[in-house]
């Protein structure tokens, strides 16, 4: 089979190496997936550049989100059958409740090889049912982006049909948050850096948007537009926290998951205390959350927004596409 390797000393996607190795055989408690699609996430760019997600001297099969069908089942596996359409679970060992103390960084990072290959072998408990209403490319976008959005919206202090949410920009997690929140009946607002992006979001169901370039104090502008939001899905990081708190209604929550800026400015203590607001860190989600997400996607027939579908043999180009700017939706690598 073919697979792509990120050599230990490489930080340029153009230098990924296409390798040929025997098709792996699943052992006890494992299944083999014939890969049909692989979705890219921002964390994959961080792993590429390192040191995030890299171990010195270790070559790595990159990327973490896969969809396909099971084509071989190892001994002691009872819950899966050949032909089952599946995706992967990002965090191994997090079934429900609080996350484990050592979550790791998922497949395609540190000591775990990823899924940029024609076949992958995974523990049976790391495999999840793919939504019946999605094709392989759409299903591949769930393990990180969709599950993170689900956790942000429903993992704690869940939104309802009476809620109002704010998304930041039009990245994969933000678009999922928009689709999931709208399906739940909530109103959704957005901040954007271009009016054209805001108009595209309106066509997807956003109730209104604020241009954060022309409105530097966008938190107040969002508050005035929306009356205060119950949930901010912060995909940037702590640098926008003060503006996010300003946008909140009393008792609201900022679900922060952004890795773009993990330092930033100090919190606005007056807004935090005065609104009795909550700030919660979000990193993907549990098996129970993933199960709930799959049922919700099927029930509401939600289809992820995909901007680019790129052939497996052109996989290095997917890295460039993801950072080229102007994307509206996910970048997915497909195998014919």
C-alpha cells in the first residue's frame, strides 16, 4: 500500500515522502480500515512545523481524521463487521465525563502514526460509526472539527432553541458550530474580516455579522446587534477573550479552543465578574459526545461544508491549500 511520511527533519509539506509498504494486518482487538477520505485540520499545520506534536528523530505518518470502510477484523472484535462505514475517535480512553489526564494529541502526532495512507489499523474502540447521510469525504470532517464544535456548544452549559451563539470567522469548527446551533434552533451571529464572508455566512443561516476590521471593538458591536450572546465559540485563543466577554449576555460562556494565540492579553475582570461569565477550554470530545454528534447529524441531515477535495497522490498540495486564504469550509483528501 501507499502512505505518506513526514520525515523527522522536515517542516515543508512539499518534502513529504510517498512510501510503499505491505498492507497492515489487524491484531487482536483491532480493525483495518480501507481509507476513502482524510480531513485536514489546523493542528496538522502545527504538527508539520513542529515542535508541537513532533518527537525528535521520529518519522511520522501525518493527519488524524479518516473515513472509510472496515475491510478486515482482528481476533476478539465483536462490535464491527467487514463493510461497516466508519470514522475514527480522536481521543482514546475518553468514554464520557471529564477528559483523561493524559489525552495526547491524537493520531498523526507524537508517538502515534496518522492516517495519510491507503489502509490504517486501529483499535476497535477507536472506531466510530459514520453518519448514514454523509459520503466518505463529509464523514472524515467529524472527528476533530465537528466534535470540537459539538463540545463547545453542548458539552457544558448546552445551548437550546432559546440560545444565541457567536462564531468567529468561517473556519471548519466555526461552520460546524453554525450548522449545529441552527439545527438546534438557536440564533447565530458571526465576526468576520471581510463583508463577503459575512454575506456567505448569512446564506448559511447567520442572523447577522460584525466586521472586526472596521469595528475593532467588535464585542460591543455584537452585544448591541444580538442583545448579548449566550455562547462564544472562540477559535482564535485568549487574545480575543476581552472582546468575547463583552459580547456575552450575563451568565454566558466563552468556549475557547483556539491555538492561534494562547498568550494574549489579560482577561477583563470586570466583564468576567460582572456578567458572572464562564470561560471553558475545549479540546475535541468524548466517545459519548461523538455518538450524540452522529445521531444529531443524521437526524437533522447536516452536511459539512467542504471547500476543496484533493487526490491522495497530491496530498502535499492539501497543506498549501489549507493555508492559502479564502477557504470556506474543509479541505479533504480523497482516495479513489
